[in-house]
């Protein structure tokens, strides 16, 4: 039995995986994001610890015997967040999250200080990454920076609570802008540019390697065997890829979580920073991946549910699905840049826009505009990547994959087949459990299987022709508004 823990932005998920690939149990605990100022996004790590206690208590109540048979633990988590610790391991301030946009000026400073940054890290400096966040703290909270002795990513802070060790894995560390991604090691030059050294950083291991062992305290509290290994784990997207068996060159997936991700595996380091493509280490040794990221995918849908009076997300999809082709062609356009945007624009100042509203538009038109806008944002990202061979499906993962209607719409808009596997909603938690299995000695070929196919969504023959005009208008709208976004909010 293997335990996977996935620390997301909106929830912490725990999953028990048996060695026959069966999911024995799953538990969830909700999390909230604090936004004390425009563009800020923070969470208190104490809320992660409380959520961990909540999910483990639920699993212990429902599956006590399975917990006693757990042989290893794997970790997955939201990337890029900055957890700052003092010399005693105490948290100095709320964690600054991946979708925080305050550090745009620091991105420019870092790029000027290290001109070869993109070649070393495989990425442009963007506010979502960890390094600019530390530069922001250094400039705006110098007392906090001076007291900082350790910088951890969110899931790695959980590891510290579990195993007492400060460790990260290659895939998650790739999202800091401190990693030499080709060499899979910290870059002393990039650390120095932020006023840091290797002493501030956690030790690095591969995602499938043992990073620490479970301490007696949490083991006793949750009914787990003490001393079991904790795998290096992975950033949420790399872990999701392991969970879906997306580990070979050319394989990929679309993730419909808080953010929207398109992920394609490669067997080498293949940066493309000119198009704001992310080139990261995979969670398995000797493998890398390309990734495009939009910051507000399912979170755009959640925003529309709250803002326009829908009962819940299924109700919004149901309303959107009532529009026929003629009504869709006349619906407003939605730019889904509620938190700025990464791929392909690298524009922290971009904002969400509903354009073309008329007196005849109603709730259903808004609903369709929002889900369509997310699809256009994903298409923009896909067009920056090396697409899989024609006809090769992308796996579909994340909470948004629960909607059959939206899944088919996305296949039509992306012009690529989408495959939903059994357990596709498990995402990073399943991958974390598989990485635990590998750390326990499992063979990658036997562990990293693609799940049984549940649904395959093929693009409709006329889909490209139907969606092309509105995709062109969507792109023209952003291009026209980018100079306005650059002037700041009204």
C-alpha cells in the first residue's frame, strides 16, 4: 500500500494506492487563498498542516488496516510557492503562491542581472516563479529576508513536518529559477543574484528516490508505520504525468485545475523561452518536459459561478450547453486573465475581460463565453509546444475533466483527441503514490502504466472551421488590449 499526498491550491488530497493499481481510499480537505492586496496570493502553511491532519484522520477512520500496510509516502504539490523559515524552522510570513503577480519588476531585475537565465533555467523570469518572490521580499520586507535561513516549496514544507528533512525534487525545483535544469543542480550564480546561497536551499533528489523517513510522531498520530520512506515526489504537473503514465517522449496531458496546463514529455532539455514555454525536469531521472501554463482555467469557471448566480459548476456547464451554434457565434468573448497570464504572453498585467456584451445576452451566454475563453487560452499554449503525432491523444486530468460536455468542447477547440483514463481526477495524488512505490523499489515500467481508458473525445470534423473565427477574434482582442493592460488597472 502506498500513500500519495497532493497539496493543491484549493485542497489537499490524500490517496491510498494498492500494489495492484487499485485506489483504496481518497480524502480531501479544502484550502483557501488570501488576497490582501491586488495581485497578491498567499496561504498560511499552518493551514496545510491542519488539512493534512484532516485527510489523515479521515483515512484512519475509513481505512485503518490499509494505513498500517503503507510502505512509502509520496508528495506532490503546487509549484513555485515561497515558504520562508528562520534559523529555528519557524515560518516567517505567509507563503507567496504561484499565482501571485507582485514581482514583475523583480523579474526584470533578475533578467538583467543574469542575462543567460533563460538558457540555464529553460524559462523566462515570470512573477509566478520563486526567485522573483525572494527578490521582492528582499526589497520590500528586508527584516524578513535577513532572518530567512531556508526557502522551501509548499510540498517540501510538508515533507519537513513529516520527515524532519529539508529536501526537494528536480521537477519542483525546476520552477524556482534557481535550478540549472540541464544539469539538475542548483545554480550558484542565480542564487547569488537573489542574495542567497546553497545553504538556503533544500537538498535535491530525484522524484522516485528516498528523501527522508517518516518520524514517530506523525506515524503514531495517523496509524502509519514509523520509519517508512518518503519519496522525493514531484511538482503537481510532473506528478500528474506519472499518475497518468505520461513518461515517454511525445506523450502529454491537459490539466484542468485551478490553472490550465498542457504538458509534453521529452528525453532531453528543450527550452523555448521566446514563447514563454516552460522546460522543466520530469519527476523521473533522465527525463524532461515542456509545459504551457495559463493561470486561470477552472478558477475562471469558479469565478463565473460566484459572480453570475449559478448554483454550482455543473449548472454553469448545463447553461452553456443550451446554446446552439448560432448563439455561440454571437456570444461575448472572455479573456481568462484573472490573475495575469503566463504562456504564451508572460503578461502579469493582463486582466479578465468580457467583450461584446449586448442587451440580448443572458446567463447562458456568459457561461459559454467563460468556458470558451479558457479553451482559447489552452489553445494558445498548445500552439507553442511540439504537438504529439497526429491522432495521438493527450490525457485529460484535473477536476474540470469531470464534465463530458467541456471535455468534448476542448477536444474540438484544441483539435486533438483527449483521453480520460480511469482515475483521471486523482491527478497529482495518484502520481505521488506511484513515486512512493518507485522509492520502495518498484519498476517504472510496471508502476507507471497508463490507466484504462474511460472516454475518448475526438474533435468533430467541422470543429476547426466553427471555432477558427472566434479564436482569431480572441487573439486580436488580447493584442489590442495589451497596451492598455500595461498602463495598469483603472
